[in-house]
């Protein structure tokens, strides 16, 4: 899937204009973090919807990437975006992925592109990606990173780790009749990814369909080099 195709897929009006109804969950390796979408004065908490196998593996661009200040994901985290309007399964999975789906080769602290690459922009637009700044001083909040976006890892590129998925088992690997689960199609396996997200939101814990042979191993992940537009063996777009 090319960068341009991904940008086109993720920039559909229904995807961009309906962010207020999204629920996002980020789980750091060993430390869960819950992110909820605000709806008016309240907080919208939803359980993962049921789904069939149709659409599992379709590409998706996480909603965070439409924020010009978002500098990318961390490979130590899992992000589950429920109510995704880009996915027929209604769920966009980010499975231990680094960087931005829409910018495979990253950029430098001043927004400069890598040799042979282009600077990062909000998908479907020319708006540059820029690190968060203090509105009072206009200084970068993170003086070390500034506008840096890490390149994707060759072994955990977006094609292998970011796509539409669905919940295939609960936290215990079971499929109780009072909940809805999906069957993983050929080429996918049911893998436990989310172990805890806090009280009242256990409907998103459990296992999700992931591409076969892409299980995260913290001892070997991102050890095969960065995606590089100048190296045919490490191109990721």
C-alpha cells in the first residue's frame, strides 16, 4: 500500500469529520494508558463492536495522525481505535508500531526530510507535522525532539502492524456467549494484546486478529534497521 493510497483512504470526510465519536485506547508495554474522546461536556466510553472477518487487514490511518502535533507511535505500545469509520470492522489496530503510518521515513527535529524522502504532513493535506509548542512562548514543549518523527521499523512497518482488525477472544482467551467476537481469516492469528484498561472498560481487553508471524517480541523488535527510501531492501512505501 503506497503512502498516497493510505492518505487517500484515511482522508475520507466521514473519517475526519466524525472524530468526536471515537474511542481510542493506548496500552504501553507493561503500563496501560486510556485515552477517551470528549463528547460535549461528557466522556464517551464504548465497548468494541462485533464484526465479521470481512475487512480484517484493510489499511487504516489512526486518527492521531490528523493532529499536526502528533509525532508518532512507540513500538512498545498497542493502540486500539474503536468506532473507526475507516474500517468495515470499525476498529483500527496499531500493534507495536513506531512512527507515523503516513510518513514512513520520518523527519528531523526542524521538520527536514531524510535524503530521498519528503517531510511529514497531515494525511491528505500539505499541513506540516510540527511538535507541540508552548502557546505563551512558542517554544517547543519537547526541546529534544522538536518536530522529529521516527522512521518506521523495517520489521514492524505499517503494512505489518497497522490495519483494521477485531476482537477475537476475551482476556482469558475465551469467547463467552454474552459477548461478540470475530473469527480470524486465513493469514491471521488471534493474539492477546490488551490485558488491562481500567475498571468499567473491560470490553476492549483481550485478543485481536493480527497478521501471522508479526507477534511482538521486545528483544528483537526494531532491530532490522529503519525504513530507508534510498535502500531497495528497506523501502516501506
